[in-house]
C-alpha cells in the first residue's frame, strides 16, 4: 500500500511543480521556474495568497514522496519510481523550468474535471458509500466536457485576459479535485494497514490532504464567473456565479455537511466521503486517467501504475 501511496505522491508532486513554476513561488525550498506573471496574476484574482498556497502544497507533496520512498527503502522494500516515464512536453510558456520541458510525468493541458465533489460535500442526504448510483451534480458542468488546459501552454495563451482567467479558474478547480482524492485515499487504505506503523503513516499524511482540499475548495469558490473559448481547441468553458446558488452550490459552505454514515439507522455525521476501502487504489488510477492527467503516457506507464494499484488493493488488514 505504501508503494502505491508513494507512486501517487510522485505523480502529484510532478504537476504541483508545474503549477509552482508558473504560478507559485520558486525558491530554495521548491526550486525551478521563474513564474509567469500574467498567469500568477490571474490566479491571484481568486485570492491574494494563491502563490503562497501553491508553493506550500508543492513542498508538502515533495515531503510525502520523499518520506514514503525513504521508509520503503529503510524496510528493505523497493521504492516507487516513474523516472523512465518523464517524457511529456508540458508548458513552454515563459516562466517554466526549461530543463524540464519534455520531461514531465503528468499533462495539465488536456484536463476533464469531475467537480461533483462540490455537491457531494454539501449534500446532507447522500453518501457515495451508501448510494453508489446517486449522481451528484457538477458545479462546473462544462469542465466535465472536452479537454481544458490549467496552465498556459505557450506564451500565446497569455494574450487574451479572459481566456487566461479561464485557465486560472480551471487550475483553481483542479486543485481541490485532486486533493479530495487524497482526502479519501488515505483513510480508505488505512482500514487495511498491516502494521501499526504503516497505519500511523497513513493517518498522519491523510489529514494534510484534507487541509489542502479545504483550502482549495474555498479558493475555487472565488473563481470569477465567465465564459471563454479555447483558441486552439475551440472548446468552451463557463464558470457560473456561485455567490447565490443555494445550499448545494453556495461557495462559502466549505465544511462537510453531515450525511448518512455506515447505516441510515444511525444519525447523520460530518465525515470524509467516500472511504470505502474495496478497490480504492484502482479507483484512484481510473479517476486520474479519466481526468486526462496521463494523456500521452506510454502503455508501460499504465502497466506499472495498474500493477501498483492491484497490489495495494490486495493488501489485507492483519496480513
């Protein structure tokens, strides 16, 4: 399980590095890139501290991948390693670390985002663990259709302020979409931890993902309403006004609404959801793949990722 967690953190670190290069704060802690001022300014429209949060989230992911792999090695186990698959182009816009052009693991330029987590955490009547067939509405339906870039692909993407703001808004919704996945992954895996120390690791890292998620869903709620059309792909995206959308869509309801948990015979409880442990690792792989995060990767990459996920899903408590 920890090798899969390390793999997930390596992939997460890769795309957070790309965000930090262009819109965060490159420094000695998180080196690389020189920032794209226009993109950073579009992110700052959502919150004046967006660059600080991007930097700190990136730093956190580095520590997660480094700790998990070091722990595996300390126990005589093989670490997770995706270095042979650092082949994706990424952005060539001013501000990127030019040494990493063509050496990315993840693709932030062709994303299809499932933003139903927004309503899932505001719905007090349904829990995906108890209602697997319930469809939670998308908060930004157009992000769930077509492919959208969350970073400027080239300098040309920074020329139209409205389209650039749409790119920044897409990033702002990508951040919590990713972090809510980690928010569920760690408690789901913890239920099958095979040692107290592994359990301690999972329940110690997991809550940091929750802190990331809550921060980013709050910032996503500040995305300015707009409609833009990608000049390259001609895909349209519309970000709605979330200031008066009722309880299911309200942008400042960032605490998890109580919902049914374990059984409807019990009182509702404010919880992380889902936390069903069966098939969680393969579920994460499918979620990230469907998002478009790995568009351009090789069959060997998917074979390794699926192998790690299957191994994690076969782990059993006490074994």
